[in-house]
C-alpha cells in the first residue's frame, strides 16, 4: 500500500555516509566533479540526494566527536517520527541539528548545529542509520525543552504520532530528570498530551480551543455515527458535551474531491445537531484571533444543544498494544543496524 503523504511514521530511506580523504579517496579525486564536500575532509558522491533530511543529519553526525550523539528533532526523525522533519513552524526554515557532547566534550559551533553540554550516560545512546543517537525519550525531552509550552506539546504529540515512544515512557523519563533545565515546560505539555493526532496544526488548534477559548478536553479524531448507525465521518476535534466540532483545513484539504467531501461531512454533522467550525494552519498560529472565534462557536453550540442527541461515537479501534509495537520496532531497527555493520565489515 502506498504511503500517505501525511503519514506520521517516517519510512526508512537510503542515506550515504560521508567519506574521509584516504587511500581510496585522494584529494585529487575529491576535487573532481563526482564528489561534493560536506565538511573538513569529508565528501559524498554528487549523485546523493542531499535534499533528504536524514541525509543532512547523517552528514552533520559525521562531523561530531566519536563520543557525541544526535538528539532532539534529528534523533526523533531517525527513529521514525515523520512530523519532526527539521523545519521550523511555517516549513521554510531549517532547524539546526541537535548534538549532545556531554559535560566534558567539545565541538566547533556552526549555524547548522546546536551543541548541548548536558550529561549523557552511554545507556542513553543507540545507533540508527549507522549514527549515534539518543534514545527516543531523551530526544523528545531535549527537543521539548527547546520550545515554549505549546510547541513542546506539538513536539510530544508528533513523537507519539510517529510511534517512536509512548506517553508513559516519556513521563517516566521526565520524572527521572525533573531537575533538568526547563523541565517545567515538559511537565506542562505532558499534562495535556493524549496521542492520536494527525498533524502538528491539529495540536495547535486544539491548544487554542482548550487554553484560550474555554473548550473542555476535546476528543481527537473520532468517528461520528448518525442515529441510524451510518457513518458521518471522522472529525478532527469534538466537544462531546457541547456538541461542537472543529475541522482543521490543512494542505491535503485543497483538492476538489477532498473539499467536496468536507462540505458533505459538515452538512451531515450539522443535520445531526453539531455546531461546526473550521480552522486553518495559519489561524492556529494566531491564538488572539482564533481564540475568541472558537469561544463564540462553543457558546452557540451550548445555546442550541437541547433535546435528544441525534448522533453517537463509533467505538475506538483497539490498536495493538503500544509497548508490543515499540518492542517490534526497536527489534527491526537493530536488525537494520546489524545489516549495515555486516555490510561495512564485508566491504572492509
């Protein structure tokens, strides 16, 4: 089955590790048209797809000390969290690759990297794509602390959507490191996380609704059924008490077929008694504007929510136990690393 454009689980892609100058790669060859310089004495073949974000991470990892490890969004991406793609809000600016060198380490600073000197025990480190990276819980914890409270929640939800860790695992890690710098930001986000999101913008809209517009804790991506049991559709955010719904219009809502379906679903929700509103990604970044509008929507919903309810929620599909999923995924990741190591030994 083809991978959906907005699949939160990142596929494994092919990366090429930079090569250092040596017997097989002479300075003369490296200066030729077949190679591209990635750092001091480091090169990759020119035909390598350097637009891939994992390739960017691997190239920076080749420049870090042997005792260092990649952390933050870059480690989350190598673990498989697609939404943590190394781009700032807006999708135009590349974020620096986080690298932790430990309390006694050092690394030359560069605009493309963010160096951390915090403690890093070796048990925090695993290998992904042949690169030393911190475990998912440490990577999420570090990335959350780079942001304010709301974006920290986005980071956490994106990691949970990518299924690289679980909420209990992150909670346990945060409790064990509650004295770390900016840990209150992490605690704020952990109290509001629930998983099951489909996009970062969905998290931002939900936070505006709950924190600024007075909505209760919302249901996320639940299927609504009409009175006769027919499926109305999956709704992004639901206020079950007030019979109100919020739909987020992301980039995948722009094609004609999707817009037609959105209109049909909205009409059916209204016929079932819902007050429905829509929000865009840009609006999610303007809480002062979106908040009052969402507050008005909920008040209208409360004013009209009288009489018997004409809809129900479909039962939640019981997914595989998340810990079993994570165990299988970690086993598969180790398998790929073993294959890479074996290939390297054979080539040597």
